[in-house]
C-alpha cells in the first residue's frame, strides 16, 4: 500500500474498477453519481488513506499560473513561432509557460504528460508526437478538470479543444497550383500515420489529381520517417531516378521542399522549368533558398495565441462540465507563389 500522501484517484479507481472521472466526481458528491456509488467511493478513499491534493486545488484557482506546452521539438521554425504566440498571450495574463519536447517519441510523450500532471500545471497545450496513435495518457487532465488544447497535430478521437488548419484543403490547393503551372506528373512526400496532418495533406493532393484526371501512381508517393532534410534528400533522389521522373513535387514541409530544390540542382534539373516545387509552412528558409520556395502559409503564431486564449478562458471559467465537447477552431491558409513553381 502506498503512503497516505501518495494515494491518488487512480488507485481508488483501480480498486473499485471505476473510471477516474467517476471517482473524481464521487469524491465531490457530484449529482451525476448515485448516492450508493458516492458512499462506496468515499469509504474506499478513507480506507486507503486518500487525501485531496490541496496544491492542485489551489492551482485550479489560478494561484500558480503555469501553462504546460508539449511539442515534438522547438527547433522547427513553425513550432518556435507557435511557442512565441503562446508565451506572448500567457505572459500578458500573468502566466508562465513550461515547455517540454517529445522528440516525436510516443514513449517520451507519455512520460512528459505525467511530468506536466505532477507539476500541477493550470492548462496544457500539445502538438502530438509523430509516433502517437493512442492518446489515453491525456485523459488524466480531463479527469482533473485541467483545460487541454491540441494544436496542429491533433487526435481524431479525443473530445477537447482543437486548434488546426484544414490540412486536406491546404494539400488540395498546393497540388492544384502545380497543376495550374502545367505539371502533369506530380510527386508527393508524406509522413506519419493514417489521419495525421500529413495523411490529410496527401488526401488533398490525391483529390486534386483525380479532379484533373492526372495519374495517381504509387511510385510518386514517397513516405519519410521524419520531417528532415536528410530524409527528404533520399526521397527526392529516389523520385528523380525513376524512368519517368516527376515534373512537380508537393512537399508537406518547407525543409522537404528545400531539399527537393537542392537535389534537383545537383542533378542538373532546372527549377521550375523541369521540376516545379511547393512546400508548406512559410518558414524563413523558404525565401532564403534560391529559387525562393513556393509554400502554403501556416499561421503558427496565431495558432499559439488562439490556443493560449482558450486555456485562459477555461481557467477563468473554472466550471466543472458534466460533458466534454469537442470544439475545433480552424485557421486559414493561403498559397504563396514564388520562383520554385512559377512558370512563365
């Protein structure tokens, strides 16, 4: 048996074979829990030596004022801008920001969510790791009435706040732009699992091809293990070594688009005359590379501000909801046409 101070609602839930949300509400005498179940829960709590965490309660009352931010990395320009938007908004409201990196590891993400929970943060903003399929490790925040916002990389089956762009539409627009420039054989680099943001961008790419009766060939869609220059370089060399290479590439990340341009240069392929390229995010590198990289704008800072505003609003309301509803906020994107895809 744990020491009294270490007994949690998870221990009680395990003992009684009940959901942690039921235990939490039962301890508070919530009207949605039957009197019989409330008595059972409170009896077990006394027997096990459970004591409410007053620190957590005070944090929910806005006394510590810390927002936890869990991201795949902080080195990508998009995520750096996202953090900036979060911090500016949080600091204006008197909150500090605790930033953690999963490095796209599912196992590390689980460990870090527990760390954020143990640190009694007032709210959590998360962009999922590339490896993540199951998101049950985030349920503890909902059970503890801690506001939770998923941003950019979000789960499909978790009812909470989401701040996203329409990745399907963005992938469609990027591909349609290449088609408008005369591309007939368009390749795509993809990543992640089904229903990830990269899957949705690929689906938009496929829709644009179908609408214009262009070939959809397995060899033109290459999956990478990470959104990195090295992975993209291997993918692009593979594409350009095909017997019938592509005349356009939609890369769902600017670093991937930059790699495509540089591989083309090394192989003596002219961009955009022989190979038109469009990226995604509008990172600083997109307008430094020669030729400048066409891209899809991704409102990173605004996504950060919006996520923080949702957290702050729900901390202030501090209302215990009987039912958590999924609320999705969509932000706009646009095609930024530059030299890498603009044909005369």
